[in-house]
C-alpha cells in the first residue's frame, strides 16, 4: 500500500519524507488554511521536499476551490497541473466535477476525485478516468457506517471491471484504520502525521531495545573489569 501524508505542514512532511517511505502528500482547503500561508507557495514547498527525499513517482494533491462550474474547475486544474508534473488535482465528486475529470483525463492531467462516500460515486469517478478516488473512511464511520467496508466494496467493483483508477483511503483517524486499509488491499492511504507516527509504535519494541542496551552495557563493564 502506498502511504501519503495528509497535511499541508512542511515540517511534518520533511520529518516523514526523510524516512524514504512516503509516496505522496494530500492537502485540502482546510489543511492549507491551517498553515496561514499562500496556497501556491505551500504546494511548491511540498513538491521541493518530496523531490529531495522521495522516489520520483510521488504525487502532491492540491484541491480546486471554485467548483461552481466544470469550466472553472478545468481552468483551475490546468493552472495547478502547470505548477509541477507531480501535482494531482483534487476535484469534488459532484456532476460538474465528474464532467471536468472526463475532460482532464483525456489531457493526461492527474486527478484525485475527493469527497467520495459511496461505491456508486466511486464507480462514476472511475468511468470518468480519475487517476484516484478518495473515499473518506473516518467520516463514513462517524455517520455510523463502515468506512473499511466501503473501501472493500469499491475494490471489488474496480476489480470486476479492471478500472485503472486507484483507491486512496482518506480521512484516516487511527493506526488501526491504516492497518485495515492494507488488509483489504487498498492502493493508497493518506494519513495524518499523528497517526503515521503511531504506526511505528509498539511497546515491545521499546522494552526490547532498553533490555538489549542494558545487557550490552553490563557486558562491556564486565569486559573492562576482566582487563
Ligand atoms: C484528504 O484527501 C482528505 O481531504 C482528508 O483525508 C479529510 O480528512 P478529515 O475527514 O479528517 O478532515
């Protein structure tokens, strides 16, 4: 499963990217607004960090904000795609959004169809030629439904018809969500930095490390006393 970081914060991206296991970054208007910086500058900074540390096939998702017509979405998508070849344009799953994706996919502009909450919506995004579709696992769970079951259903549909569109699990809230996404064969999960950090954690790793270090120190002292 590819791992993307779900943030607009360049410090967080640098921390994760230098580990060499990051495949991309997703942002949205809320995440960019949190940074209080110019949109284009943030996106350019993210691309720069990813180029420094990651393999060349990463993507950085940047979302369109004016969604009042397909023409406006297409115009903005073309502008965003021009920033860098790694940009994936995020477009909401609404009729004008799907209309725009149908046009942009023919121009080979990478698209991330966002705000997906049902398998029927995912099917429509795939038919339009979306590069990825983003079902929102956490927000589906919040409503009392099953976000991971949605990922699994979409995977079945995409496999049934050999769609090339990849499934990008968004709105990930826990390390357990991340694990469950990989268990059902999700292509990508975009993960907030806090959850990403927790994926490393297991108390037995820390306990084991402390014991190894302690035993090694003891052994060195013994060797010193013998000489
Ligand atoms: C990323 O593509 C989505 O915009 C993001 O994962 C939404 O997460 P949230 O539901 O925690 O806001």
